[in-house]
């Protein structure tokens, strides 16, 4: 149900104007810039342009037969930037090839050796960024054995690739490697799939927050950063984006930020004890109570509102299932991993059975129904992060297997939690909403569909802008659904 793949992401270009101290509204573009260097992912090669990352008819460079371009201007720009030096090297390397981080580093060295150090990008009246301004964290890098070892291998590969033609020294390479690790972006397409990586000078001024106030989308290889809320008195130092996925538990966020970006996060969310408790929590077992019961290492808290104590024995069982979630749903850096519908369903049922008498006897009932019922009767809090992740996993796997009704039904149980974790205007949330509302309409759940489409329209407008294909498709579907609902409406009876 994802948006059609031949849509091209066109976003109007933004001129740099001074924003400091002025009023900036939610949805306004605050940074729009082209990469300093970029590299298309291997599986997009030949489908997208190696320079601008746009789809369309691309043609092979006749020199190296490695890179593809959509147009002569793109080829010219890339030639001037790095390809002039790389083309013969790539040709010489055949039948071998150089991809990923080594190639990204090679491009950076070539670019910096050829005037790249003096390239400056203007961000605001008195704010500019050049490569020398980027954080590099060489000391931290060398202290990490794994990274230090990887660096040694990378250096050898590059010396081999460059031969006698291009030279660099080890310290220089180390700082470039550090700059790439800390400042690199994964570039995604309209369907939120990663298509490449890039380094942007301007965007490197943005700090991280686990609940950010600015959002990043891409238009081909161009980065577009939008304010996700109103700023009455805009200051660059207040603006933050998330470097890692927002739907990650605190412990995993801290580990992954430390490992990849070398810092400890003290954002609003990381220091909020209520939020931290919520990530691993049960909902009070008394029907009328909304108490949050945090899970400790060995026990589960008594409800502070009503005194309910029915889950106190379930902590061990809970952490056992969480360990399975960690294994199945994410890699060691906390990034989402896709799993099959069967595996995701089993895991979700297991989570839903914590604190309950095992409820999987009724294998005769179709899984769709029993699964949705299991979620509804789940003892875990609806904002419990593992529950949210497992529901997402089922939703995504069900879409892949074209079980749209199941995808819709489980997706609907996650709306409030997704809004809570990402924020109402974040691109991940708005993309989720857009997908879910389409599922509703597709499955003929028109009232729910219209309700979600209205919210999606507002959210997508802020995170992607009103020129984006996702915004157009959501608006159009919203209009169609309204028309359809109007024809269904029964006229009122005359009394
Ligand atoms: Zn192009
Ligand atoms: Zn070439
Ligand atoms: Zn944080
Ligand atoms: Zn209670």
C-alpha cells in the first residue's frame, strides 16, 4: 500500500534568509542543501542517478561503466566534483569494485584535495559551515578497538585503490573517517527506504534529541529540514533532529548514540522518569484505572492510583519476552529489522500473554481475529515500547504478505503510541498515518479512513511540505473518501 514508486520527490528550493530571532512556523523549511559528497546504495545502482539520486532513465558512464547518470548536467557536476579522478581508478580496479564506506572516504579525500576544504555553506546571516567545522572525534574513535581496527583495514583498501595517483596521510584520513561517521546521513526515498548516504555541511549543525523539534526528509539527494513546531524566536542552538529512530528504548538509544556519535544523551525525553517508566510498563489491571505500572528488574510496581498488585510476579517472564523482541526486531545498534508475519505474530502473542493465563488454546479461530483480541486484552501498557514495536512488525509484515485487513486492524491499535513516540508532525509518524489511512480506505473502513486522512494531511504538510507527492496522494484520497461518504449518507427523516 506504499505510495507508487515512480513518484519523484520535488520540493521547491529554499533561499537562505536570516532566521535567527525571527518567527518560524511548523512546516517551514529551515535547511535545504545538496550533499558535500554522496554515494548511492548498491541495490539502487542503475535505477537511480548516482549524482542526484532521482529515478528515471539513467545511462552508464562509458569510461568506468560503474556510475549511472540521469542527464548530462548531473554527469558534468559529478565529473567536476570527484568522478574526473575516480573514473580511471574504478576502471583499473575491475573486475573488483569499491563500495560503501571505502568509496565514501575515497570521494571525500578526492573532494578535499580539490578545493573541498574551502567550500562554505551559508546557513544564516552570520552562520556558515565548511568541512573543517565538522566534529570528528578522533580520540573516541581510536579508543574503540573495533573502530580502530576497521580504520586500519579501510586505510589499506584506500592506499590500494589510489595507488600512486592520490596521496593522503593517516591523520587526515582519520579525521575524515570521524567526520563521516558522526555527520553522515542515510538518504531515503519517498517510501522511506534507504537509497544512499551523504554528507551535508549545513545540516551538520543540528544536534540530536530523542524527541526532536525538526524533521529531515530528502528530495533526491537534497536534504530538506523542516521545523516541526512553531518557534516564536528561532535560534539555531535550539533546533534538533533525531540521529536514531525515536521508537528505541532509552538503554538502546544511549548505547547506540554513544557507539555511533560518542555522546551521552540528556535530552528532555532521556531525563524524564515518567517517560522511562512508560517504555517498560503494564497498564493497571483494574478496568476503570489508567495507572502505569513500571517494570523493575525483578518485580512490577503496585498501582500508585488504586493499589492494584496483580502483576508483581510477572517481571521475569516479561524480561524474557523482551529479550526475544530485542533479538528479532532490531539489530545490535537498535535499528529495526524486518521479520516474517509468522514470527512477528508469535512474538506479539507472547507479549500479550505476559500477565495472563496462556491464551493461545483457541488455535481454531483465525489468527487475524484472535490477534486483534489478544492486543485488546494485553496487560502491557499500550505505550509499552516492545508492544508498539511488535505491533508495527506485524503491521509491516502483513502489508508485505498483502493481508491488508490484518495490517489495518493491528495498525489502528498503535496510532496513539506512534504519535507519542515520534511527535505528531514527525515524518515517521505522518508516513505511518498516511499508510494506515490508505489501508482503511482500501479495506472499506471509510469513516476511520477519513478521520485518519484528515490528521495525516495536517501532519504530512508539516513534515513533507504541501508540494510533496505524499501530501498530494493523501489530500486526493481524503477528498475522494469524503465524496464517497457523502453519497452513502442517508438523508434525515422528516418528523
Ligand atoms: Zn541526476
Ligand atoms: Zn566513469
Ligand atoms: Zn535523548
Ligand atoms: Zn490502578
